């Protein structure tokens, strides 16, 4: 089983870098990307987990209801800045998003992924308090300036003695190099496939994450070139080839809740 998971949020990558533009915090890029993903997933009969922000859900209620009919809805916080905004009350932000998502989807929300993959003991403690069952905020890799998690597990585990199950994002099992989003887009398919193969060989279900907005081509403003390189239809075709490749090898794609 492979978990192809989607992070769906308001566009704030430019804002996180201190750049103010009219398109900041719009939900349109992710909305349009979701339309493409829903079509692709239907075509291949794939079920996925969509980690959605409360802000996106409030603004795109109908689409979230639509996604909930076939896929798992999980929380991606409300504000989508767990990195730069040090004053943010994370527990409050998670609670707010959970309530909004449960109301709109009509389903219980049991999964969480932190914006900017900010894994911490405080986060896990809050998730347990708020009755979540799993988290997928750990990137067990080394990304300079952002996090250094290369000594943490790459397979599911219970962090800090809590009952929450952690599903780490997929990395190369030995080198710990990343494979998700911008890497998935900008590296050759053989690179991604070899990481997936290495994880499956160790009986680890690869948890890959990509963003809804990556399937839309839009004018890049205030973000480095690699953030939006190879987005749009190019990435759609690449993802479809990835799906076909693993389907031909007998792999199934499932939402994270199915692994519990
Ligand atoms: Zn995000």
C-alpha cells in the first residue's frame, strides 16, 4: 500500500517569506488543483487523505463536502503558519480547524498534519488532548534551516509515550533524502520510485505528500524558482505515470486512516 496524501491550503508561501501580493491567502490555486486531483483519483479508483486547513474549508465548503464523499478528510490546522508565527496558540488553531472540518464534512476527523511539517512533543500532546488518532507531521530527513529529524524513525511509531500514531513522510531509507512535493516534481521518476521500492522492501507504507496547488500553473511571485517549477499539467502527467507504474506492480493506494 502507498499513501498519496494531499495538503490543501490557502496560498501563503510568498507571505511566509514576507512578500505581500493580492493573491496571498487565496484558496483558488488549491481549489483548481483539487478539481484535477479528484478527476485523476476517480479515473484510477484511488482513495486518498486530504489534509485541509480550516480556512480553506470555510471558503470552499462545497468542494470539501465533495472530497469527503470519497476520500478521508484530515486537519492541516487553520492558519497555515506554524513556522514563522511564534505567537500562534497551536492547540487553539488545531481545535478550530477540527470543528470546522467536522461540521462541513459530517465526519469525525482523526488525522493531522502540521503546516510546514512542524513536529514536536507539544504538538502530539495537543493532538492527544483533542482526540486525534494519528499525526503525519514528521519529515524524518534533514532540511537545512527548517528541521533536522534524520535520527527519528522512518516507520510508524508512538512518539513521546502518547497514544497518537505517527506516520512519518517517505524518505530514502538509508540516506534520508526527501521525496515529497518539490522533490517529487523536480527529480526524475526513477529517483522517487527507488525510494518507494526501498520503503516497501522494509515493509513500510510510503507516505508521500504533495499540494493541491502544485497541479496549477500560475505566475510565481515572491517564492524561489523550485517552489513552482514543473507544476501544472507536467506534474499531473508525472503523478499519473507514477500511479500507473505502481498499479502495474500490484500496489494499492489508500488513505492513511486505513493503516490504523
Ligand atoms: Zn501546508
